[in-house]
């Protein structure tokens, strides 16, 4: 079975759809290791992002993966870990 | 502290003009903003006219982060707050955060946003409801978003008392200024011209079902048969007189008096509370009825309510004892936005020496009102603004030139 992969472009699209973008931030720039707070997203924006990832990719993220200095890279890795895990452990 | 509270900034979003200049040009010359509903297809509804704010593109006024989390009423309120602060010459970043508060009113919250999320809920499921629904629908959201956008951390709140709320919010802002907050952003914007908001208003039984734009909303007229609903309102900057003087700000006028009452039980046979609200506002300001130059009427356009308002005005001012106007005949009733928009019009009347007209209305002779049906040039130093909210709210706000 083909494994879906969650990319930075997917995250950018979901962030824009659910929470928009801070006018002072270039989402197309080097954002992988910036904190979501530095990108202008508060906890509710991340909740909305997580909800959209869940309904689109069928993976559920833990609160800790969305807080505690979360970055796009950590979020993308967490989603891909879930996507590549055996179905019964997701 | 009981020093004066003055108005130093206006931000207007009205069906007959976006921005203070357009609003006032059209209002003084009697140009209406009422038309067929365009925000949804009204064909299958018994009421089809509304006052819609023209030409507002949220993307032109607000940052991208705010668009997914705001109802139309909040977008209009944020833009109007920006204009009011600019008009007042206030740069919020230069003022201590706790010296600025926000007190707005709301009659029904963010209906259009809420409708979209409810539709997502029942058609797709709970995971499709935006996290921002948690506050985007909420009554206090305009106060909150204005506070966050402008870094205002002083006393802030929302007042919910239907159409009276806009005046009640300004009065609450004055209280906070008297308690020591130098500047409070106040006023109100409502906007619920969407199917869900529409059926809620229809259920209230006070909407006009006329399809003729100049015959649909006729307060104080023998043909009065309900009102046209509208959207918009005004956001105002209120300051202590001391703060305004220190800044060298232009002062539109003083919030000189306020009174609020609640109607007695409907079948009690007792007099409605509007007269007492007017008398309380006059007493609060220390103003005699003869000193009032114009009354901006609530103008319900429900015969029983028009009769009651005319009776209250006759009781306080005498038959034809004061000029009365209802520029809301050009906008429809704006719920909590109505009082602040009338407040803006009253202050602009003072600046211009012109009372804006009540359009399309031929007043019932027996009401004995000096209804201003054509623009009237006359000095205006003192104006009374009235608003009644469904459920028994009566509010009266007196403004005076300084």
C-alpha cells in the first residue's frame, strides 16, 4: 500500500486555509525550524491546523506536539511518523 | 473622577456611506442606502430589503491572520476602529496599554460566521468546525479583537441590550473614563444579513415586508409597518477632556448625559420607560428640555412604539417642542450599531450646523412632532440620541458641544 507523505507545502496550504498568514512572515521562506509563535500562530491556530491534518490525513496529534516550542519540522515529522506506522498503532 | 468625557474620533460603516465623509455627505442630503438584499438570495423570504454597507473589502483593511477568524461585523468594526483612532490622531503603540480600554455593544454576535460553522457541523461533522468558532460568533468578540489589534489592556467589556446597547456601551465607556482610564474605544457594529440572521429577525415580527425601497421603513408615518434591517454602525474614540486637551485633539463634543430604563411588564398598563430615560439623561447633564436642539429618534416604525415615542417626546418637550429626526430611514435599523451611528450624526450636525433629514416619511399629525423631513440649517449645540431595544430597553444619550 502506498504511504502518504506530509510535506512542508501541505503544511503551508493547511496553515493558510485554516488560520491565514502573518503579513510580516514569508511562509515560502526558510521556516522549517522557526517556532510557530515566531510565525505568528497562537495555540488556537495550531488547534485548527491539527484538526485539518486529522480530517485530511486521518492522524491525530498529541497536544505536546503542538506546543512546547513546536516547529514546522517537528510537526511534519510527527505526522509522517504516524502515516508510516502500522495502521493498528495509529 | 467626574470630569468631562469627550469624543475625539469617529469611524463609520453605514449602509449609506463607508467612512465618515461619505456617510455625512449622503446623510445630510437624504441619500438612502436601502436596497434589495445582495448578500444572499432573498427571493424566498417575506422580507427582502436591507441596508447593506457598500464597498467594504476586508482584505484591503485587515491582515491575513485575521480573515479566517472574523465575522463580517468584526471586520467592519476593526476597520472602523482604525479610522476612529486615525481621526482622533491616536497612535495606540505610543500610549500605555492599560490606559486604553474597549467597550462595544453587540445584539447577536457573529451570525454569518456561526452559520457557516453550523452548516459545516451538520453537513460534514464536528472536525470541520473551525477552532475560531470558539470566539468568532461571540458578543464580546469586537471588543476583544479591537483590544488585541491595538494593544489596549484597560477595562474592556461588551454590552448586550439589543438596539439600546450601542448607547449603553458609550455610557459604560464614560464610567471607565471617570474611574481613571484616559481613553476608551466604544460604539458598536452589527452585521447579520445572512439567512440565519434573517430568519431570527423575521421571527421577531417587526420586519417590513414591503419591496418598495422608499415605502418600506416609515417611522411616525400612518403607513408604518415595521422596519428594514441594516448592518454597520460606528466606532468612536472617547477620552477624558484632560487627555484630549493634553494631546491637542479635535473634540467633536461631550457625552454630557445618559439615562437608561426598563419597560414595565407589557400588560401592566403602566407608561413605557422612554420618557424617564430622557428625563434621566437631561438631569444627568443638568440640561433643561428647552436647551436641546434636536432629538435623534429611535423610530421603530411599529405604530404602537411610534405612538409611545411621540408621547414621551411631547411629555418632555411639549407638542412640536423640539426638532426630531431619524436618519436611520436611510440605513434601516442597525441594532446595536444604530445608537453610535446616530451619535456620530449628532456630532457631525454640531460641526456643520445642519440637521439631517428623515426621508420618505409623512408624519402622523396627531403625534405633534416637529419631524425634520428636509435638511435643516440651524445651530446645534445639544443633541439627544434615543434607542430602544426589543425586550424593554430604553436608553438616552445627550451630547453637547464644548
